[in-house]
């Protein structure tokens, strides 16, 4: 089984947040975890914010982004998803950043896994299978 995992889940793999245990359980499943390459920037941004607040040390931050990215089987270049993502953004009235995940889920006919309520609503409007963690 293939699962498209968004940054709201991947960040829980390295930062202690609500539902971090449930997010970590995804990595133990026999599933191919994939994401658009944008996930690297989004994970990095969340880790950077945590480091700026003093919630994580510099070395932990650097190790964290590496560990999170190693959990993905494949990262798909956003350039390959750009037209489909923009079409979804325009149709749904939703930010294109999230729509890269939706476009990948559509393309691979795979469920999207997220903890983001707005993303869940957008996926449902696009008739994309979505799972909440």
C-alpha cells in the first residue's frame, strides 16, 4: 500500500507533538510512504521554528530533518506536479502548497495522511481518500 504523507505528520516524527505516537506508527506499517519534495522545506521550517524557540538543539534539528526524510520511500519533484497542483488550488480555493500533496495522492491513487483539518476538508472536496492521525 502507498500512502502520501504530508508535513503535519512528518514533523511529528521528530518533534514531540500531539499524536506523535500515532504518526510514528505509520513508519512501522508495511506501506510505501511518499510525498512531494516540498515536504523537505516544510519539515525544515517547522524544525527551524522549534529551534528558534529553544525547543530543540541545533544538532537535534539537523539530525531530525535527515531522520524524517529517510522515512520516505520516494520524494516526487514538485515540478512534475505543478499543473495538477495549481488546478486543484484554483478549483478548491486552497493554497497550492497543500495541493502538491493532493495532486500526488490523485496521481498515485493513494490515500493522503494528515493531521491538518483544512487539508482534510480540501481532500474531501477533491474526492481524495484522506486519513487523519
